[in-house]
């Protein structure tokens, strides 16, 4: 067995997909399949059950999995030890960002980091907060920046910045000329929302609950999975929406704008999250320092 086979096994196990593993490892799906088949032949066992929509670990695959993760981690730590001896900051970081963080924090931070440490490479996962935190906890990510705190005993959270959630409307909407609105006034409006598991949606749901309202009672006409798609939907007059104020920074043509909801103020904290067991990674420490300077 070799590292390529082990890496293919770990990524297929975590993503439950040969195609997703191939995408993340920048390999073809047949190559991933060959690595897994060769590994199974060498071990003399079947590591995966191929179901209709996903692949899952067999019982012996579950036994082998933590050892495979340890092998890859040991390889990474050995590389880091050599780089530290040479006083060099370089290598790979696999980072997860929730949607807002990915679109409005990620580019600036990576640009700054690459200026300071040009021998670095980033593999970026962009998904909802819940998915990103699970991937971090599973060990597939080195670090995450998310807008919702989902406690897990192996993870450390640090506040990076704060973001206000605002109501956005199109210039043709009746609220556009208003200075503010109340919750009661928006309940019958057609809404576009983020998906369940999104930090933005969770923050708004919590704000509604505190005021005695049920978020699910809103007239929701569409559920979209990115801030960009929600902005575009509002621009097309599909409905109104709650979204990050940070995401409106580049909107200056007056097509959409934020309207304060007088009796609903929602703020969310944006966190940098990492495993307590991986803080010895020199490259990771430097990146966390760069992130925390962002605020």
C-alpha cells in the first residue's frame, strides 16, 4: 500500500463518493477506483459497500479508517518537522468556509497570506456551516471559517468578526422607500431564504423565536444555497430576503438595499475554527494569525 491509495481511501470514506474524492484530490474517478481496488486487493478485504447514491465503509473499512487518517497525519507532521528545521513556511492547507465567509473574507486573507508565504497552496471547501464543521471534525479540513457555532469537544472556536443580518428589498418593492418596517408587516411577503444548516438562516430563526414568531410561517417561495444567488433572486424581484450586511458592501447601484426591521436586530459572530489536536502545524498557526488580523 502507498500514500496515494491511503489518501484515496480516506477521501472516499469522508465524502462517500468516488467522484467527490476525485474532484478534491485533482484526480480522475477511474484513478480513484484503481487506488481503492488495489488497496482492497493488498489488504484482502472489501473496504466499501457501493449503494445506489453513495458508498459507505464496510465493518472492516471502519476499523481501518482511523489508522489511515493517522498515517496521513504522520506524513504531514513529518513534512512539517523538516520545514520547521529549514525555517520554511510552505505546504498545503485544506480550508472550509461557509458561504458568506468564502465570498467576502476568503479572497482578501488568502491574497495577504500568499504575499507573506508564497510557497503555499490552498484547497478550499465552500458549503453551509453544518457541513463544514462536520468535515473539520472528521479531519478532512485543517481549518474553517463559519458563521455559526456548533459545539464539538475536539474543536476550538475564536471570534473573527461580527456580521449584521439585514432585510433586503428591490427598488420596486413597497418597502424600498420606507425608513424601517416591523416584523408584522413582513410576514405576508414572499421570501427567499438560505438552506437549513446555514448560519444566516439559523441566526434569523433564533431572532424570530426570541420575538415570539415562527420563521417557518413565512411565505417562503425559494430556498437557495448561496448569498450570491439570493442577491440575484431579489434583483429579479422574486421576493425579499435576509442576508449578511457584509454581502452588500459592493452594491451601490440602488437596485437593492437594506431596510431595518425595527423590532428585529440580528447579529452573528464569524468564527475561525480548528482542531485542538492539530495546532502544532506551523503553516496552520501562521494562517490563523493572518485571519485574526483581519478583524
